[in-house]
């Protein structure tokens, strides 16, 4: 009974996290009017890192020195590489392509977990559910569009980000099994992510052009204009405190409760949340194609969870 209640609580936390992450696309879309993709990324995780310190001002003590490698790998794979590649991919291909390709990360998570963690998840139902969910995600992402723009460079970046999230999930599983406190562990991951962002920041400040996704704007007049917009502050705080500090810490807890692969399957739902929220926040239309896609995505999610 207690075990079932704990799992239910884990699923509830996963749903809250997926809902928050679904909204982030709308927030990012607004911020891209004033900031580059990398500027949004680094500001978001600086806010997240500081927010977690305020929430729990306690240093993390490593059980083993070699565990530091896990935090470094998680920060590199799950934040620096995944987030930056995903944002950059949109510069070379359509957001629809990126959404579809990135959404296959649960499959990479399952494969990596089966290879390195000896967790068996690749049964017939998982594969069938995966295919149905991908069909649904395609319909949700296109949402009425009939032309698929193919861009090898952007699509490969999106695929690389999906693979990167699979590795992040693997590292998080190992961190959870070591028994580290979720908030302090997440903060440690963000610290290393910010460290790995330093080379990109130097490139963006001194070498990248205004059209680069890594560009950092140092023009005082332009900075004054974008920092006078209240909604920029609001969206950055939501991305930093809500979608990063809170959601990443909760997601790590979710993975420890219901399992990494089971939790990651919930990522199928992010495009569904995005399309619904965009309808209310941005006035974007939901077509019949989008509605059918949402139903298929949910169905695929449920089927993939069948174990017998």
C-alpha cells in the first residue's frame, strides 16, 4: 500500500514537471526576441543555481571523490550540451523537426539503462507505444503544417541532444542510487554545467556575430532596452527558478521513485502541454491534426508502460 502511494506521488511530481517544461517553449519564444539562445541558457541556469542555494544553503559532501565525475558528466550532458544543442538546432531546421527528434530521448534512455544499468525495458509494448507516441508527436508538432523542411545539420544537432539526454538520465540514476540529497545534487550538476558554459561564453562575447546562437550582447543601449522589459524578467525567473531549479530537482526525485526510463517516457507529453498552453497564451490555433496527435501521444505513453 505504501509502495503504491509512493509511486502515485512520483507520477504526480512527474506530471507537474512535464507541465512546467511544456510551458518553457512559450517563455523561450518570447525571450528570443531580445536574447540569443545561449544568453537565455546561461542566465536561466545562473538564476537556478542561486535559487537552489537560497532554498538549501548547505554544501554537498561527496560520499566518494569519484562521484564528482558523475556530477560533471550530468552537468555537461543534461544541461550544457543538451540545452544548447536543442536551442541551436532550431536555428538550422524547423522547431517541428527538433521537437520530433528530441522526443525520442526515452528510447535512448531505455537503451542506455539496459546496457549499463541492467534494467530491462525494451519489450514489445514499449516499442509499440514508442512508435504510436512518435506519430502523435509528429502531428502535434506540425499542427496543421504539411511541409517538412529537412536540414541535415539541424536534424543531427537535435538527434545529438536526444542522445545527450539519454546519457544525462543514466548519470542521474547513478547519482540517485548513491543517495545524495536531490536539491544539493541538482545544484552540483548546475555548477558544473555553468563551468562548461564558460568557453561558449568567451566565444559568444568576443568572436561570435549577432546572428550566432552563442552571441552575447555587450551593447549598453540594446542591453538597457531589453532589461527594461518586465516580461523578460518574469520569463527568465520562470525558466530559472521554475523550469530549472524546481523542475530538475523534482525530476531527479521522480527518477529515484518511479525509475529513470518510466519517468523519461513522460517527455512524450511535453509537446502536448506546449500546444495547449500556446493556444491560451499566444493564441495559436489547435487544429484537428494537433488534437489527434495529442490523443495518440497519450495513448502511446500508456501502452509503453505495459509490462505484461
